[in-house]
C-alpha cells in the first residue's frame, strides 16, 4: 500500500466535492453563447469569441436584438416556439448569419432556460445545412437496437453498446463505465483502436468524477468536448446584469470543462471526448465515455442520436439487470414465505427461523446469523460469541436508527469487530424491538482490485501564487490493491428480504400476543376458581379433621386402660396423620395466597424483612446454635411480607438440613445491571446437582419425614414468591459441601414487568419471559 497524507486528502476531497464547476463563466471556443432578455430577445451577455465568429463587434452585439443579428424571418419563427416554451421542437434550428457581404455561416441553434430562468441561445457551426429527417435518425439507432436484442447476457449487451456507439461516432475508444456503491467506477465494456492500451476491467476512484461532475452528468444526458486543448472564452460582461451573479451554465452544451478536468484529459492524451449519461431512478448509474486522440466535433444530430440510443439501450440494461436478479429475488421470496409459515406453526417464532429448511441464513446468503430476543441468543452458522454480540448490539442501539443497517466492512465503522473479521466483516441487522435484533454475518473476503492508477494518488496538490491548487493524477498504469476487512456486498434484494422478514416477525409476534392475551385471561379465570376451591376445600377439610383428631384423642383418654400397646400406637399414628394433614392443608393455603395481584409492591428495606424472619425463627436458631451473618442489604421494590417469608423459608431449610457442624448461614447481595442478586449460603449436607430443579416442585422431597420433617412446600412457596416478583431462583450445591440458594429481584420492581405481563402484545415484543 502507498501512504497518503490524510490532511491533504481531506482538503482535496472537500474541494472536489464543493467545486462550483457550473459557474466557471466560460464556454468552449468552437461555439457562441448569447443570453437574451425577453420578450424582445435583446442580447445582454455574449461570449467573447462572438466577434471573430459572427463578424460583429461585441459592443454592437450587446446593443442588438436577435433579429438585428440574424435574418428577421427566421427569428419570427423562433419566437413562436420560445413563447410556447417548446424547445424540443426548436432544437436544433438552422440559423443563417451574414458574416461578410453575401457570405453566410450556418449554425445549429439550441435554446434553453437555465436555473435562474434566463433564456440562452447556443450556436455551433453546422456540419450539414439541413436537419437530419426523422427516418434517418430512426434508422441510425435501429441497427444498434436490433443487435442488442439478440444478446442474452448483460456483459455481452454492454459490449454491443460500446461497439455500436463507436460505429456511430467514429471515436478511437468507447467505454461503458459503471459506478459502484461508493461512486468508484468500473470499466465493464470497451471498444477501441487495436494499438491503444486497454482500460477494460480497471477501477477508477471517485475523485476522477467528483460529486459536482456527477450532478452535471445527471442534468445533461450528453456532453461534448471537441478540443481539449482549445482555450476557453469568457462571457461579456462577466456578471449577468439581471441576476448580478456569474452565469449558471448547468444545462449548457458549450460550458467549458473545469481546468482540472481538462488537465485530466491531457494526462490521458485525450484530444476530444463525448459522454453519454446512463441514469436510473434519477441517479447516475454509469457513463458511455468516448475518447479521441485528436480534436473531433460530432454533429448535433449524431449526438442526439447517441443520447436517444443511450436512453433506449439503458432501459434495456435496467431490464436485463432486473431479469438477472429476478431468479434470485424469487428464491428469496420463496425462502421468506416458508419462514413465515414456519414461524406461524411453531410455538415460538424463533424456532420457525432456525429449525427448518430453508432457514434464516438462506434469506440473505449469509454464513452466520444471530437472533437476540429477551436477553437470550439463538445462533446459527458462524457468528461472534455472545459476549461480543452483547457489545455489538449496544453499539447498534446507540448509533443506528434505521429499519435496516448493513455494511460490507463492519471493522471500519466498529473497530472492535476486527477480532472476529473472519466471521463478521459484513453485517446486516434489523431491529425487532428495543434490544431485540436479527443479525446476519458474512466473513472477510480478501480480494485484489485493479485500479487505473494509484487510488491514493488520485490527484496532486501544487501551490500557485500562494494558493493550494488541485491537479489530476498523471499515471493511469495498472495498480493492484489488496482489499481486506470487507465481505461480499449485500444486494438490494437481500436488504428488501430482510425488511419484509422484519414485518413478518412483527405480525407473527402480534398474532402470538393475541393468543397469549386470551390464554392469560383464561388462566386468570382458572386461577381465580382454583383459589376459591383451595380456600373452601381447606376450610371444609379442617372441620372433619378436627373431629377425627378430637374423637381419637377422646378414645385414648376413656379407654387407655383397656387398650393394649399396639392399639395405643395405632391411635398415635392416627393423631400424627391428622396433624400432618392439617399442616399440608395450611401449606397449600399459604401457597395459594402467594398471589401476583393481591399484594402491594413498595420500597422495602430487605434488612427489615430479614430481621422479622430471624425473629420468627428465634427459638429454632437458638436450639441449633446457628450463626447467621449478612451483607448490608438494599432497599428493593417488593412485597415486604413475601420477602420476609422468602428469607424465613430459606434460613429454616438451611438450619433443618444441617450437617454435624454448627450451622453457619450467610445472606449476601450484589447489584447486577437490572436486578439485585441475593444469596443464602450454608454449610449443611448439600444437594445432589441432579435434583437442583426438582426441589422447587410442590410436594417434592429428597428425604423421608422420619429423617427431616416437613411437607415439601417451603421451596415451592419460595419459587412462587420470586416468580411474582419477576425474578429467578436456583441452587448451586454438591453433596456434603453445603448449598447456596440464589434469587433475583428486578431493580425496577415488579410493576414495570407486570405492565408487560398484563399487556400481552407489549410483553411479547419486548421479549419478556413467561413465568
């Protein structure tokens, strides 16, 4: 690579982008330009070469009307078209001017109005004395079009275009030059004299045709420079008397090229050039560039034929481009429709995107994809790891607001991506909702680009009279560059497919949200009935149980002397069974009362809740000589009673399942991003990791009641309390090594999460987890 002074480069690029080349106020010397005041068509501005060409002094021209300079009969006919603004019918008009005595000169006269509304007449020496009839004009292009229709491939089609234009114009070299997404140009077709150096396949930097030049090429379909060595001529007066500004020559045929462009042509040894613009969707797609080594003036009619040919054939180019892309677009449409079907048939839309064939990768021809939803990642193919994806999504959230973001060089806009360039030099991303994204990745593709000259020296700077001046490059020799940190380009059809998928995902999520909303409503009704049943059942069961207990105990009192040892033992079994049944009923009732909607969530000091739990456990703590310590505890948004019950159950469990050692229990806490993480650690008997999920299931026990009394409801109640707070609870333990129970309470409290839970649509879109 060749080093480049970035400060000079920035100055150069800025100057090229801002150069007002349409206001140079000079024209090419082969023609004459007149600015006319309406309605009398008085000349108010004229090119300084008019006296030489027309044989009339500049002062005399500026005091004259058009009819004073040319045949009045001709001018009357022209006035009708000017009044009607029918310039298409007027241009070109053969205008006869008497130069000396009976000597006449014939001009092709072309009228237009510039951006300031000024009427401008441009005169070129006519190469024929009569306009070419329409049929001749038609036949001039028909042969070329017939040739083009026989071509199937776009590359062959472009090659035929340059060959036909060269036949039509007689230029030494004709190239078809296409702009890429960064406005660099590629020569994709060329026809030339055999001895000339080929430019086919070369890449040219954006600065060769900077933004102002591209804008002018968009405004003018055709541009002629018949003699690159000719000296431009000034306008007289220099400032237009009507606008008091330099003359705007954007639409002018005769407008002089910028000195920088003329120097560029000289460096290429080009004596004359003709450029035909290829415009698609009001944007410059490319150019047909014709070069000649010596001066060459192409008649106006032939230039118009070239313009016509350019428009017609480029419409064919557009069709062929779209045809070649059609099959690929159809494939992507098929993939998208199948993905939509899969999403609607799966319980979770993500499964529909990754578990079938075709899958998400085939929608954009990517090598890796990631779905970030609800804080979890689903990965497909080759992707960065989850930690890197976290940082990437944070960057996207801060820097990207569009519905779709894409780049074929992610490391250049996000430097952290350099470390995983092998899998993600290219990125296509669509946001689903806040912090939820679908990402596609493409790997780095190292490629060699053949430039027409060193792109880092696309221009040079010199100092003249103390001012910095830009000069175009002099070398057009082949220069190869190895391009890194880039993937294959994302095609427009792939971007559209991603956007359509985004809409489909949103529709699928909304449909699933409606189903969940109905399920939530049904569940709420069911839960309400279950709570009523639990309360009634527990109330109705307590009375007969009390009767059984009372009568069994009365039986024991009255007939103790008559009963043998076995009978008394049976009576004790019955009493214990009734007592256990009453305890179970109380625990079931306690479990059913842990309700999301009937508790008050407020700022609660966790330490206060812990103190109440320890007070309730005072006797048990004393009997077991348990040592209980805790970190400074925060204030959280929670239900105080439930938080106390949570601490009480976990500490009671830690004491119950003690080892031979003195129980030591520690309550810890630390802040995560969006939650408080609490821990209750002990030095007890521990838990086999195989049962770390089972212990939270209602009525599940790992030991007999003879070993450790209880109903198996304590941890199930803890789990329900935490779920009501939209947190998580889990255990980490090994046998004989104690246990640590962890639980989280969201920093924002249950209210924020509950809003998402009650509004199923928002809940699903935000990626929340159903408890």
